[in-house]
């Protein structure tokens, strides 16, 4: 089994590459011929028992033994499109410190978009400047990315885009 390093935004970890089609075919054919239990086949082909179980389930459910796609590289589209995110930022401008629960409720009521507080928080953090503190706005003459305490969230995003 080969490993490769997958680095993401927040961490670096080793990801396993899928077994080749050759070993997948051998394991699956041996199981279908009844040449041993799943545990015995795992020991015979020097693979894990969970690999054999998952392979047999995959073959039974899909009719194929090709590996599924690597979900670590498939970035799912966010439920919060740019228009909806602008709506959230306008809500934050109208009410200085709304709770995430309040924002989620307003999204559900007014936009019919249902997201968890965690999803909303990640989306807000992605679009605001790196040093923007949602709890306590501050002013700094030394750091041009620091948000003016009177600046709205929408203005902060525009300013960040201009400076980058």
C-alpha cells in the first residue's frame, strides 16, 4: 500500500492510495469462488479484513470493484452562494453582534437555506479579513488589514480585496 502526503488548509496528513485493480480482482474472485472466509482471504493477500469487507460490499452494491473517488479532494459546493453570503453580511451590518443561531434562523426563514451554525461560521470566517475579530472590532494604524471599528463587514471584505 502506497501513501502520499495530502496537505489541506489546516493540516497535513498521510492518505492511502487505493489498492490496484489487480489485487482487487484477485480478492473478489477468490471470495466468489469460496476459497476461504473474508478473514482468511485478508491474511492470504496481505490486506486488512476491513478492505475485504468493503470490497465485497462495493461489488455487491455497485457491481464494480473500482475504487470510489477520494472525498478529500472533492470539495463540496457550499450551500452559501455569494448572494446568500452577502445577505448574511448585510444582516451582520444591521445588527452588530447577532448570534449564529439568529443568523441561521433568518437564513431559513427569508432565504430557505438551512445550514448549521458551524457551516455558517466557516463561511463568515472565510470571507472576512484574517485579523477581523467579530467580537471586538479594533483600530490600528500599523496594520492596514485591521478593520476600523466603524467599518461594516461588507466594507471590510472590499478593503481586503483591494489590499491583496
